[in-house]
C-alpha cells in the first residue's frame, strides 16, 4: 500500500516557525497603521509638495480644513496592505535569515544571536520585503497625495487605490508598480539593519542579569520597538524623500530616477530638503513601531 513520505521534523519546525512569524507580522502591520497613519499622511504630503506646506502644523491645519479627519486617514486601505504585506514578509524572512546567520556563525539558538547578528538578519530580510512594499507604497503614496495632484494639474478627481493601480498598469505596465524600487531598497536594507539592531540593543540593555527575552515585560517590547523605529528613520530618511517624490511626481508628469531625484533635491533644497517631513516621521515612529513589535510578540505568545 502507498504511504506518503515522512516529513522531516526540521522542515515541520521551520514551517511552523515561519507561520508564526507571518501571523505576527500581519498583526504588527495592523497595529502600526492604527497607531501612526495620520503622521504618515502628513509626512508624505510635506515630502512631495514642499511648497504647499511650511511645517507639520500648517499641513495639519490645511488638511483638516480642506479634507477633515478623513484626509489624515487617506490611503489607510493601501497603508494596511503595505504594512500587513511588508511586515508579514519582513518578519517571516527575518526569522529565516536569523537561522541563516545562526548557522553561519555556529550559534546554537537564535535567541543567542548578538545585536550585530540580529541587525544583519534584518538587513537581509529587507531585500525580500522590498519587493512587496515597493508597489504597495507607490499606490499608498499616490492616494495620500491625491488632493495635491488634482490641484497641481487643475483637473481630475480623487481616485481609489484600485483605480490608481489600474491607471499605473495601463500607462506604465507592471514595471510602473515597481517605480522607486531602488529608493525603497536604499531605505529598507540599511534601515532594517538599524531597525532590528536598535530593537535588539534596547531589549538586551533592559534584560536583567540571569533573565531571558521571554521574561521581559510588555513595556520593554513597546520601548524597544519604538527605539528601533526611530533608529530606522534617522539614517535612511533622505532615501524615503526621494522615493516619495519619485513615485508621486511621476503621476504629475515629472519622471525621475533615484540618483537624479536625489541630486535635484540636494541642489535645490540642500540637506534640509532631504530631511523634509522628518518630524512627523519620528513622532509616528515610536508609537507605531512600539505597537508593531508588541503586536508581533503578543501574537507569538498566543500561538505558542
């Protein structure tokens, strides 16, 4: 009688672990959006239309007058898709990359990886997550900047995320969805080095002697995640500005690649232009990423 081949216990463990990381990343993405979407909307508007908004407060005031609270949550559907998709892939790949780094350095358990080794695993995982987050962020950014795009053209009307996706596919093909991918990689690969490294460093510093990560209180995961989020943005924010303008300004008829976009901002606006909108990004980073890592940890505990 035919009997199916036995599945390797190691493979089963890997699949179960990957599933837990995937579920944790999905839950973390939802928590991240709920905690930080208004600040992300303000960030994108200031980045892509610097002549319209002087600072965070003027942007908030104008958006509230013209669009109301709904305007601050513009792009929430694609933002959920971005964060759930990105973090699901990111944390699943992070778990697998931790195992790669663990085997490379001959470490017995992933819990024994150093801060630098965890940071390296995060950077490797970002290569894969960028392929997911690039197209999703393009749709999200164009949805968030719809009001400004319509006003700058002097015609047209607001488009839904699905309509924007259709517009991109018709005018630019599948390749258009990956516009800004170089900028995304330039942000995500080094950014996640500091993201996971910063998170690991804070957790390590707050772990009492003789204790392990499983003994930590909930507030430690929130603080460590928030610090990791801030560490992500500080060195990589210029790449995010270039990415946002590249993805959004193409919709306004101004195509740019990463390097020409970077140099144009540098020549016209200097270092200040490359860090335009960083205040809402940093304000958002702590609560959003604190919620992200806490949601990931809570989901893992439930699944355990």
